C-alpha cells in the first residue's frame, strides 16, 4: 500500500456488513403467496395448463404445500439461525 498524500483525509477502514434482521416466517409466507399467484395464473390461462404443460399447475400446488411445511418448520423455531454460532 502506498502512503496517503499529505493534506488528504484518510478514509476509515471498511467494516463488514451486518446481517439484516428479517422475519423468516414472513419470507416463507410471501413465497407461498407467489406460488398461489402462479397457480391462479396457470389455471386462468388455458395455454399454460394444456398439452405438454399439464404439469405446471401441479408444480405450483407442490410449491404451496412445501411452503406450508416450511412455514410450520420455521414457526416451531427450527428454521432460524439464532443459535448457530
């Protein structure tokens, strides 16, 4: 590293970014909502659930079911990283 020029302020050392405080349960609920919207859209547009795309609504339904399983897991306290140190 080179020495700073005289008369120029020295920038403070960079700090590591702190993790955000986010409710994991709320994130899971938003994901379930997104899968629900995807299910409604695939059922409302016939081209998205006919022919070779007949599995698309089932993918959205599986996302909703797995989301609720994940939500119950997080709500019981097993899905947070509070004790992970």
